[in-house]
C-alpha cells in the first residue's frame, strides 16, 4: 500500500466514525454542523447513546418575547389559539414557558428513547428581545430547564446551556467558580477539533436556516426543462413497432448467415465428390 493509499484509507475510516461530544464546548461548536445552519431563536436538543454518540438532534422555535412564566394550567397547548368571548376575535397567545418545555421534552424523549438515547444536552439560542424579557440565566430560563429535565423522563438531561453573542451559560449549574455570572467565551470559529471532525465527516454549517431551504428549492423552469428532456429521452420505453423491426432485422441476418454457410458446405462436398 502506498502512502497515498494509506492516507485515503485513514480519511475514509475517520469519516465513518460517529461524532463524539466530550464536553460543552464540543457540543456548542458542533450544533450548527448537526443542523446544517446557525440556529437562531431556537431550542436544540442533542440526544446521546450510552457511548456519547449522537443519535438524535431536534430543533424547535423558542416562544416569542411575550412568553409567560406559568404552570400551563390554562394554556397547555403550545401556541394555543384562544377566542375572546366578548369581542369574538381570535387571539394567538404566546405559550407559557412550562407548557412549552413539557411539550418539547415529551416528544424528544419518545423519539430519543426509540433511537437508543440515554442522555441529552439542551442549548437555547434566544434573541435579544427574549433575553430582555426572560433574562439569560434568570428564574424563567431556569424554570424552562427544570421543566425540560422532568419531561425528558428516563433520558437524562446532562445540561441546558444558553448561547448569546459568542458567550455561553449553564442553566443547571449555579457554581460561579466554573460557570461565572458573565458566562464563558466560545472559541473562535473553526479552531476546535470537534469542528474539524464535523467537516471531515462531510457536514457543513450555513449562515441561516433560509439558506438550507434555498438549497433544497427546485431550480427555475428554464433550467429544469433541458434536464427533463434528456431524462425523458433516456427513460422512454421502446415502442412495439421498433421492437418488431429490430427482431425482424435480426432474424433476416441470421437466415442470411445460415444460407451462406449451407452454400459453402455444399460446394465443399461437391468438390470432394
């Protein structure tokens, strides 16, 4: 095996290896690659099997800045539409934090357990407006983390992190010696081993979710038509008349060859006599 062959084999083996997350930094820098885009105003849940291999990634929009902290007793459905009894107008109310966390936690727990998940890590990507309303690590955000942990059931929530302006906080750790009030700074983009492993595995992280949607959108009709014509001609079935003609031609050729062979054989026998 040449040196080039060895390098290709090593690269192929590395690509086939599942991504492993070994800490909060690995998680935070890898999430955009797992999703394919940089998340905004999102809650992301990454489920891991007992070997810390990623088995499920789920993303959901965070409630708007008007979300309430509450028990969810009267608004158990996320995004419930209520009707004002006096005006008759429908009011799209923001869900409360507890109801949102419980609904997401139950759904992810069901899907994660089916895939062999034993634990999960959650990451919040709030907008500036959501932070102004709920705080980065305030009681409302910690309430969300607590409700999420409870709703996940047997899938252990290892941590729930918040990311804002290239800094991150833990909502489950209150030890300021390891999780200071001002948060911790993320490494510069593209400088970690986890990101290198994600790129080696063929993953990419676009700037926005809309960029992913644009890449999946169909091409304009003017660009599609030539390709469609080529595909149509390549996959068109052979017509019966063409098949019959080809068969007749083949039979005629076989008969002519047989006649020539018989004539030659007759001449040879005559010469011998």
